[in-house]
C-alpha cells in the first residue's frame, strides 16, 4: 500500500515538474475534461486564485437570479453593462483601425473611459480580479469559461492576416490575475510545420512596417501576452520603433488560443515605417510586468539583424 502511494506521489510530482519545464514561451495547458475541471475549485488555476471570501461567482449569482427577483434585476443590469461595454469597444476599435497609424494603447484607454461611464451610471463598481460591487453591495466575480459566444473578429478590414474566431471577448473589467476575463480565440491563421523554428519576418508596408511571427501551439488552451513595449531597434542610432498594434489581438492582455494544438500559427504586428537606409533591424519584444507575470514564462528572447524586406509576398496577404 505504502509503495503504491509512493509511486503515485512520485508520478504526480514528475508530471507537474515536466509540465512546467515544457511550458513554451507564453503557454499553458488547461484540461477540458469536465470530470476533472480545475474551475470547480479555483476562479483562476493559473494563479491559484480561489473565490475571495464574501464574493459570489457569477455562475452562482446567475443561478440565484432564477429564483430571486432582486438577484435577477441586478444580474440583468450587470450583463447589460458588460454587453454594452464590449459592443462599444468593438465599435471604437473598428473606427480606429481603418488606418495603420492607430495605436492600441490610445484606443484602449478611450474604450476604458467609456466603459467606466456605463458602470458608474448603473451604480456598479468595478473591482480588482474581474469583480463587481452591485448597487445592493453584493460582490460578484467573473468565473464562467464555459459560456462562449463565438463570433468573427471584424474590426480590422485592412489586416494582412486572417481574422480568427473570437470565442469570448475581452472582459470590460479585464484583470491579468483572473483568466475568466481573458479573451479566447480559435481559427487563428496557420502555416506549415516547417515554420516551427522560423524567425520573425520584417516587411515594409504603406506608412507602416509589418512584423510576422510564427509560433507552435503546444496545448488545447495556449496563452499569449503581446506587449505594447515591443520595439524594432536600430542598433546604429538607438532609435526604437514601438509597436502600434497586433492585428486582431489586444496588447498588454493575456489571451487564449483554443483548439489548435500542434498547429503553427502566423500573426502580424504593425510598427511605424522604417527609414529606407535601414536594411537590418533588431526585434525586442516587451516583457510582461513583474506583478502580472505567470511562473511559466520562457526566457526573454530578442532577434538580431532581421532583414528588412521590401514588400510582404502577396501569397501571404489574406483579406
């Protein structure tokens, strides 16, 4: 009996260690087996976040709304605010990204300002960890990863990469420490597996520079966190050309790529135009802020002397 227990414990520990050592870059696996669902205990398995004392999971509050008139009134009010804020943000993104000069941080700041107005008018206070204090003092926290409403990403009509399907939009009350507020995508553009170890590619565009990256998806739920601090750096002058936005995905935001395990995805980021004399450039990805950094982040990697190519091949241009 003791020997079997020792073997089981050893296997569990080795599995845990191997899993953490194998985490590629910004990736992690989340089981989808409902019989072994970590969400039953944690709001966020990534951070070991359990539902804080005095808080109610949004799924539980939804259940209460079925039998309580008061709970239903506040639940409907909260969901209306969330829906309205998401729609407003999508509309603002669509307007901003008609031009390649748009900067994500500026658009997102404006969208957040509008979001705050909606909740304030409804008497709902947005708290940390993706939680909300309702007018009657009840505090609910987002926790339901299963309620997905797939829709195509449509706000970037001029994109040079295929638009993915958004299974869940970014929460208006996004918090890095609660993965239930992270957006989820699937159907991301893929390429041949020969691109697994392919370096980023840099192309000149009209009033911009495109940076194309490739990444192998290692898990059914694989997370990324693109940074607004990413830069193309001219080593001769020290000039830094900061990323404007990533096509279809929010910067400074954790997001999931779902259901594409074993595939190599292709994504495009947009930077300011580079002077004609620059033939080689360094790519320095921004790092996740220390307070928001998960323990399974791979070592920071920079790419030196990337060739600046004249134009992105038309075979890779997808509308």
